[in-house]
C-alpha cells in the first residue's frame, strides 16, 4: 500500500511539473519577474490601450523600445567620436560635400 501511494505521488508530481511549450513562439524564453502590485496594474491597464494582446507582448514592446533607444545613443556617441576625431581640413571638406548634397536635393525638388 505504501508503495502504491509513492508511485501515485511520483506520477502526480511528473504531470504537474511538465509545462506546455507549444503556446510559446520559437525563439522566445520564459522568464519570471516580481513586480509591485502597482506596476502590474499599470501593465495590465496599458497593454490594452497600446493594442498588445498580452502583458508579455506589452513588456516585450517596452523592452524593444528601450533597446532601440540604447542602440541609438550608442550610434550617436560613435558618430560624435568620429566627427570629433576629424582634422579641421577633413571637417571643412565634409561640410562642403554636405552643402553640395543639400543644394542638389533642393534643385531636384523644384
């Protein structure tokens, strides 16, 4: 009898620990986060306003926006370093090319 109970418990534990993975898109990874109740209410309220089908989709959009901003900041920093490294002669030449391009575009629009 004791053996039957143990076998049944093992089967129950096995069934409850299996998770469905068919609902997740390929290439996605499940994570667990803990947020205050206030933050969870915010996410649930705003995901619908932003047209996200789920809180997960809304959080993914928020992270993608933060990622895009970080990449833009990095690109801007690299661009600034490039222009700061130019000699006065190189900067003047690039400026002249820029003015030529602007005047060409202006005449094409007319």
